[in-house]
């Protein structure tokens, strides 16, 4: 079998991990308030859940090995895209066949199309980075929100927050700022639109 080494840019990798994180944990159908709750609860470890990871360094490697063993259904020391999909589905996430193959391709160091423990660790660390970024964005979004839990930023709430930060601007300028990232044209920024704004 001939394997071809594919070079993947860091931007493509980060973008994929972001999409993967959204598909698995922060499903598109959840509300902003539910996303806050999910982000908070994903940091909690329970011994009954084979997919939970502790954030403490002393347990992290052992828990990654335990998680790897859970995903390695046939015990061959490797995780295939199919095993990755099945385990993610069992954990309440959903991956398409293409997403599972991309996850493996981005983390596969030897080009065999499978994830060894080291490769699997890279994949999980990429997802952990995305969880941390998502958590920070949720916190920042909450500062600008119209009312806590409303799920959107209005020109008025943007002006109010900018004033708190020492930036004086008009409502018209705030409307213009929002309109640049207001994908659906409703005059306010949703959390997803805010994420686009913050990553540009």
C-alpha cells in the first residue's frame, strides 16, 4: 500500500478542531445559555463516564490512555476513523465519515490512517484547546450581551460595553460594527456571529 504524506496547515487544523468541537460538544441546536452550561459541565470529571477528562496534570495522561482504550474497540492499539465515529456517537456527539477521516488525517503521524496513543493524544489536546477558546468566547460574549442569557449583542449593549472600556462611540458606529458580522441581517450579533467577528 502506498501512503502519501499530506502537509496540513495550522489554520486548517485549528479550523477543523473548532468544527469538530462544535459538532461533538456544542451542537448547533443548543442555545447560548445551554452552551454556557455545557462548557461549564464539560470541565467536571465523573468516574462513570469513560469520555470524561480531568484537567489536573497528574491524571491527564492516565485518563487519555483510558479514553484511548475505550475508543480502541478491537484492542489493536490503534483507533480507526470508524471506531472514532462509533465512540463519539456513543458519547452523544456526531461525526460524519468525512469528519472522522479528517480528524485521523490531521493527527496521524505515520500515515497509516489510524491513530496510535500519541496521535490520539494530539487529537484530544486539539479539542481541549478548542474547548478553552470556546469558553473564553462565551465569557466575552456575556460581557457584551443585551441582557444576560438573551443570546445577542445589540448596538445599544455594544455602546454600553465600549463606554465601560473607555471607548466613546455613537449608536450609528455600533450599528456599523455589528453590520459587518451580522450574517443573517437581523441587526444584532448572535454568539455564532460574535465568534466569526472575534476570529477575524
